[in-house]
């Protein structure tokens, strides 16, 4: 019984193997010509778009930082030697005209100078009164009285200047205009001398984007050129114009400085942004960016189709604007351009369409 069962199992196994071989032979075959025919009929599923002639803006792209226009900056200096008693604002804060910015407390020498000026004025005033009495008694000359009056006037002017500068006591420094605090180099408790920078203000509508451009490209930029400004990390852009193109190369960066105007409130001081400056127009064939490919040699090319056959065309990219490129090369104006599936294509391969744009 056991021998019969083993024989039955062996026969079943052989039958299964024979069936598998027959199935493989039926499906794949062993005819080499049949395999070549299958490869020859292969095609790639693609999407196409029409090639069109047009014009795109020729732009220069540069990056920079938003800051106050140098001609609009208002730097407030310490009028006398003082101690910063309080700071009422923060860097980047927008303040109204007349708003208190900080408090200055006179130092001991400044307070002493003020006291001496008060005494000097009192002495000069008393001397003038005495000489007026003596002149009436004919015991003094008019020249002596004139000299005394001049001394009194000088003493009064000196005291007035110290008072205006804040030497008479704690005084608030106020904003001379509606502005943004663009620099604040001091802190509460700091000792400052006369002429020390306290802070810098700039009108909100006087902010510019300062970018650097390589000299070869900067030569084509002119004041008034339209510019598209996009903050780094943002998809939104605003319109501006070139205000100033520098005439020298910055020794630190090796770039030519270019200032671009900005709409009021569009960007913050210190914010980094990209500027696309339009310097002219480029004529050629316009294709969506996905149509451009790069081969192993670094050359750019596109794929066109003629009678559903792929044709590789090497091209030059003349310019880019948004999601489109403008190109030149031995193109067939009537042949569509492959957008999707172009990476899989080689010259002479067949294509079939999934969608036509």
C-alpha cells in the first residue's frame, strides 16, 4: 500500500511540472523574433502641450534685506552727557510723532554745569542792575553798562541751551515724526556722552530692499525698472521699482548695491527677500518648466513628438519667468512638446497619449 501511494504521488508531481513548462512555453514562447516584435511595439504614456512662440520678461534675480533708505534715516543723538533713565520703545516698534522714546538723566558734571550757568546768569543780571543805577548817578559810563548787558545776554543764552538739552533735570526724548525704530543701540542705565547715538528712526513709507548684484548683470539695471519682490519663505510677492543702482562695487561683497522701493507696510525692517528685476524682454519658444530636461553631459533638451514618435531636441534656455522657460534651438513649431513621461523617452521611441494640454 505504501509503495502504491508513493508511486501515485510521483506521477502527480511529474504531471504538475509538465503543465508548468507547457504554460510558460505558451505564454512566453521560445521564438526570439517574437520577443523582438514585442519590444518594437512598446510605447510610453505621455502628456503633451503645444509649442508656442512668445515673449517673457528678462530678469535679474538678487537677494537682500529690508532697511531704511539712507536719505530718510533720522538719527537722534545725546544732547549732553547723561545717563539713560528709561527706554520706552523696542526695536522695530512703530511710534507716533511726539511719542516719548527714552528718558535722559543728567550726569553729575552736566548738573554742575547747569548750576554754574544759573549762578552766572544771576551774577550778570545783578551787575547790569548796579551799573544802571550808577549810570543814573553819573558814576558809570554807557560802555560799562553795554558790556554788562552783553555778559547777561550770554549767560542767559548759555543757561537756555543747557535747559533745552535737558541739563536741568530728567527729560524725555520724543519722536520728531511718525516712524519705525530701526536701531536702538543703548539700554537703561547706559552712560552716554554728548553726540552718542541713542536710536534711529525711519518713516514707514521710506523702507527699501537693498540687494547686491554681480557687476556683469548690474550694468543692465536702470532706475525705474519694475521689480517683483518676494519675502523668503513666502509665496506672495509685491511690486517695487529700482530706486538706485550703485556705481561702485562693494569691497566686502564684490557686488553692486541696488535699492528697490517697497509698498508701505509690505515687509518688516530686517526681513530678507528675493528681487526679480525686469531689465528687458526675451523672444523665443515658451514651454512649461517640466518640459526642460538635462542629459548626462549637462546639456538641456526637450522631447517633441512627430507622428507619435519621440524626437530629442537640444535647446538653450534664454530666460525663466514663473513656471515657464523661453528656449531656442532646432525646434519644429508644429510638433507638440512632451511634459509628463519625457524622462523615459529616447530618440525614436513610440508614445501614446494620456492627456493633451
